[in-house]
C-alpha cells in the first residue's frame, strides 16, 4: 500500500478525460523532429563519411555502389566468410584473383579498362583508385559545373552497377564478359536515366557522347 502511495503521490488527477502526452515537448505533442533531436543528442558513432545518393539514377543502381563500398555484396569472398561452400574464390572476369568488391570494381584488369575508357569519355584525368570510396569521391573535384559533377557521379554509379550485373551474368549464365559491351551499356543506360531524371530536355545523344553537359 505504501509503495502504491509513493508511486501515485505526485500525481495530479484532474476531472477531465485522460490523454497521452510527449514529455520532451513543452506542449506535449509528438512529432518526428522532436524524437530526431532527442536521438541526435545521445552518444552515438557518426560514420566517417556518408554515402552520396544521386536522384539521376534509380535507387537500385546506387544501392549496389552503397553495398560495394561497405563490402556487403555477396561476392565469393563474402560468401566464404559466411561459411557458404563454393567451388573457388576466383574472380570470374579475370580468373586470377580472389573476388572481393574491391577487386571487381577497382583492381581487376577488367574494371581498370572500364575506368580508363570512362575517363577518356568524360574528359577527366586517368582514374587512380585504391578503393570503391575513391571511385565514389572522384566527381567532387572533377569539374566546376555542378551538373557535370552530378552527371559524372551518375556515370560512376551506373558503371559499378553494370560491372556487378556483368559479373552476375558471367557467374550464373556463363556469359563471356566484354568491355565493349559493358561500356556501350553504361553510356546508353546512363544517358536515358540522366536525360529523363535531370529534366535536361536539351541533352542530345551527341552532347552526351562528348560529355558536354550544360550548366
Ligand atoms: Zn578480376
């Protein structure tokens, strides 16, 4: 009885009907901004860098790059780490090295060839990358034009997505990987997405092939 009294001792019982109140706002009403502020004030680990999304390409495209950067794609090495039995851990594109995200997208000679061609096409210096994060950062200083930087970022995201798609076709459908085919696909698919999603109606295929992006 004493415990109950202690519990309810400070409580004020009015005559009106009861209601819920959010105690972190003075007016008692709950909103998302309020809980966000509350959570933000609690100690937590802030990631060193955050992934930059790009609305000129579909979400599914950027998600591959996002997972690649965290080594969260189901590559052969990732599957072995999860105790899944597979025949070998070799990259299907070159056949020489262990297949990790970093290998497929950065160090594999196949990827190197793709990046070299992308650099030539987009008029940027040769791409030197040590990790997926370097690929995702290189648009930042590539041009003074914001639209050009964003278009280059879109091209990088589409390239990573296309390389992963090509890798899957080689693994699951035994398709012979071809640099020319993947480059043609990157150029064409990225053009359609960027043109339609950026609302740059004046962007012609000829402009795109010379990487002349207005603005
Ligand atoms: Zn390889």
